[in-house]
C-alpha cells in the first residue's frame, strides 16, 4: 500500500479549504443579512486574534494600567471621561495592532495551521485565501489611519514602523534565523509601549508616561527570554524548516538551552530585588509610601512568576505543559515586570543611579 507523505497531506488539506457557503443562511430581510455579515466577521476576527491575545492586547492594556498605578492622586484629578477615552482608544488601537500582524502571519502559514492550528479561520473555511489577502491590504491601509485619528500622527508613524517590521520579518526578506524571531518580539514590545504612551498623551498631555530607557530595559528582557514561546512549537517548526532556537540547538542541546533560559528568567527577578533594595535606601518612606509598596509588591510577584517559569522550563513536562508555561506564567511575569518598571521610574531614576 502506498504511503502518503506529510507534504502530500498538507497539499491535499490545503486544496480542500473552501469558504463556508451561505446557501443555508437565506436572509429574510436586510437586518438579518447585516446581522449575519457582522457575526461572520466577528468569528473571523476572534479566531485570527485568539492565539496571541495575551501578548497583543492584554499586555498593552496592563501597560496602560501600570502607568496609572503609581500616580493615584493625579489619576483622581483627571476627568473620568479622559480616562475612559484612553482605555477605549487603547483597546481599538491594539485590536488593529494585533490584526495587522495576525493576518500576515496566518496568510503565510496556511500549511502549518492546517497541521497544528486547525481552529484558525483559513483552515476552518471561515476565510478563503484570496479573502485573507484582501483583508491584509485593507487592514494595512486603514489601521494607521484609525491610529492617526485616535491618537495623532505619531501613532500612525508607530503603526507604519511596526508594519514595516512585520513585512521585513515575515514577508521579505524573511530571514530564517532565531535572532530575528526574538528581535521581532522585542522591537514589537518597544513599539507597543511607545504607542501606549502616545495614546495617553493624546488625551492627558501632562500625564507621566514610561521613558524610552525604561521601555528599552523591558525590550531587552523580552529579547533574552521570549524564545520560551518556541519550546511547545518545536516539532511543528522543525517540520516547517523554521530555524527557531530550540530547533537550532536540537534535542542534545535542549536541556542546556532550557537551563540557560531558566537562569535568565529567574535572574531577572533577582536583579529586580537588588534594584528595589537599592532604590529603597534613597527614598523617604513617609513621602513615597504608595510607590514603595507598589515597587515591593510588583517586584515580589514578578519573582514568584519568574521562579515558576524557570522551574517549569527545566521540568519539561510536554507540549501542553510548555504551552501553559509560556501562555500563562511567562506572560504573568511580563505583566508584573512592566508594572514594576512603572513604579520604578516614578520613584526617581536618579536615586537609583546614585546608589549604583
């Protein structure tokens, strides 16, 4: 009996992808037709964004909240309408921010999604490939305009820079090297929080935002540790000939890579403890009780999640185990780190630099 290769199966599966038919949904009137179209678009968008919603939508919203946490007095004096507008603008902008990445990523990885992520809109037939390309072109044209309308020309510029970075890493020249996988996430995170700052200043110009140097620290941490996301996808990446770091080191070097990654993640928590101790020596507790408490609590929480991530990384409990390590605990470590950095920059960086 002839055997069917993986490549043949992928080709056959890809060729059978068809958009869902409307024949069974006969709209009785205009309202039902509009309702059907909106529901269909909602399903497509939800499945497009679902996989990376923690990184692409929850993280910037946490970053926005982190800006507000160290300055409760200033927040209370800000009109609530401005705060609501900032939250709404952040949500809309980062739905767009995630969309312009995911539509490209999924259009160009159909075969992989058929094998590993069949819930996505193209493999399920919710979205045909020509339709996905149309959405790519349309979203890349419209989303910077939306950002400009909501937060000004600087936001549109940040969107344009991000789209150029997505194009460079995923379309052309699409350099197949693990360094660019880590760099994509790192530079994307820096761009993300620059956009958060821009959105805040569009409504509350005098509100303190995260300095670029602080954002650079976070992006360096991401660059050093984000390959945590590759462990649970190693087999799929190997089949698709993607040179991610776990694929490059291979099974023999994976244990050492996991140990090194654990050291980097746990070590970041230790650095925060040292930094916190140094900062506290130069602060007056009576005048900075709130920021001191925030610094200690967020630093402590980051250490907890960093330790969990490190130990789970070494434990290596399988694909589902590794996915949970990244999707849940690594992201919690990222959330708490950005909150810590927000409190840290509010304590006065000059105090910390003096003590160092």
